[in-house]
């Protein structure tokens, strides 16, 4: 297995990352998950798909933790050899009235699930069936569920009704099986927690988590700002039906929706993100659409009172998420305009020196304004700062307020930016948005583009300087 393991560190030196590598947190800034999230935050619908993906992955992780907890509890509670002995005793003494009989039956059933592979991650199909409560394919598990139901009924139902339920409970439906398996597992985990184990995940938590996903992304656009509007209605209705009617909360319910979401992010969003961060190291500041001035109600909540408080709160959020500096908001345009200003100064100095009949040696001083003008114009057009590329720096995509929640979000999404930037870079556009490029392949790309921009700057500067130096002077 180690020989076939993927060396992600080596891959980062050879090519640009894939969306999968970003999702599993194997990439470094500026192509990490937090950078991708901040890039999509400018698009009101695209960010909803990434939010859905993140929430769905959290739900899948919760389901895996649930299965892992059940398996660990079963392994620690009893061994498979003890299960076989208890199974034989339970067959002989099936109708004995014992207070611990139901507990023994539950333990036997849990060991049966383990031995049948329903708790084995190497058999994902069986694990998925376990989360669905679909264990009717195993006759042994089906019989165990029937026995568990009979034991429970003995404690609460009279003997006559018990005999009737025995005949009716031989063939249990799939829905009853789902409810029975969930109840059995929850009872088992509850007993384990009472014996001193830590708190465990329950099927109710899984169901509530799946319900939250459905209510947030699939139910109604009027009640949720993160509604997935472009998903086909039949697909959304199918997911909602499986959740509500069949009470399913397993990841398989969202499988097709997961594939559609990943395909959209991979084909439509991720290439644009790579083009932005891999080919440029200066970026016009991205503003989160939820805090844009045109969005008067960022969370789309309807409140009959407190509109003034909501408006004040929205203004505060705007101040925390939007920079009011034009040099930060319009980085490329401001550099081009600043470069044009220096070019104008160069033309003015050049013409003055020509018409005052200064020598060519003095007119060479126009190289300074022409050089600065060409530098800013070329960097603004190509969106590549030459000095940034040499030092392996780039601008982060979004404005970061000192007291805002941007820094918290970076930690949540695994961003590890190195903000130790030299003070001298404040003169080149401010260092508050600068970060070190940790991805080696992108650093190499930007370094080469920086050399190309430097070549253009030298060529254009030389052309303008030579023209104004070689023109014969004439005093007016």
C-alpha cells in the first residue's frame, strides 16, 4: 500500500492542483480551500454549491464516525466467540423470562451486524445498507431483529397479544427494519455510554443533520439564501422524498446531488479560480456578495421589527468585509492610472529638456519616470507585479478586517498563510493583503511571468528614453 500512495508534496512541484486535492486539504496557498471559498464568495449562486459540498462532507464524516463508534463499541463489548456461545444459548432458552435477556439479544444482534460486514469500511455497500437500515438481505440479521422485537413486546404486551404479534412479525417490511435497526443501535450505544463510555452519536443526530441540509439547500428559495436554484427539480424532489417518506439520512441519498455539485465546481468554477490565482499575483479585491451595499438584507430574514437594528448591523458587516480604498478595490486599474501619470511626467520632462536645448546626457533622466510608468502599466495590464513574483508574494483575494471573522474562517478551512511580509512592500500597494506563495509550481509560473513582464518594461522604457534622448534639441 505505501508503494502506491500518492506523494502530494511531489505533485505540487510538477503541476497545478486538482479540485479533489483542494477538497482533501493537500494544497497550499493561494490554491487552498479557503482561497477557493473566498473566490466563489463573489458569486451568489456558486458559493451555495461549495457550502453544500462542505456541509455534505461534514454529514458523511458524521456518518462514518457513527459507524466507527458502533463498531468500536461492539468490539470492546464482546468477542465473536462469546457471540457464538450466546447465540446457541439464546436458541435453547428463547422463551425464558430473564431481565437481561433483551440485553443479551441486543449484543448478539450487534455482533451479527459486525460479522456480516455491515460495520466494515472495506465493504462500503454493506455499510451503506446499515446506514439505510436495509439489512433484510441477511436472514440471520432479520431473525435477530424479530427476536429483539419479541423481547421488547414481552415486557409491555400481554401474552395473548404477544402470540398474535409473533405471527404478524415474521415478515417485517423494509421501513420497519429501518426503524428497528436504528432503535437497536441507539439502545446499544446508550447502554455503552451508561457503562462509562463517552457520549455517542445517535441516529436522531444524523437525521437532524440531513434535515438541516435539505431545509437549507433544497426546500425553498424564499426561506433560505443558500438554496440550490439550478439543480433539476426531479433530482431535488427525489432526495426530499427519500428523506421524508423513507426517513433516510444515509449519504447515498445525496449521491447524485453530490456528483452534480462536484461536476459544476470542477468544470465551471475551479478553472476560473486557477486562472485567477495561478497566473496573477495582484487582484482586484473581491467583496462577499452577502455584504455588498446593493444587498440590503444579507441573510434574507424576515423580521417584523428591528429593521433599524438590522440596517445598522448590515452597515457594520460591510465595514468589516469591504475595503473603501480604491487602490485595494481596483488594484489593476489603479496601477495603470498611476503608470499613466508617471508616463505623463516623463513626457513633460522630456519635452521641457528638448525645447530648452539640454544635452542628451541630461535628457537620459527621463528613464526614471518612463521606467516607473512602464512598470506600473505593464504590471496592471498583466496583473503580475514583478517584485512580488521575485519574492514569492501574492495578494489575497478578499479584504481582511482585523476584527472580522475572515481570520477565523481561514483557520476553519485549513489556511495557513505566512503574513510575515517585509515593510518595504507597503510602498508597492500595501502589505495588508500580501501573503507568501506556498505552492511551488505556482511560484515558478509567476516567477517566469514576472521575467516576461520585466522584459517588456525594459523594452518600452528603452524605446521612450532613446526617442527623447536622440531627438535634436531646440530652444524656443
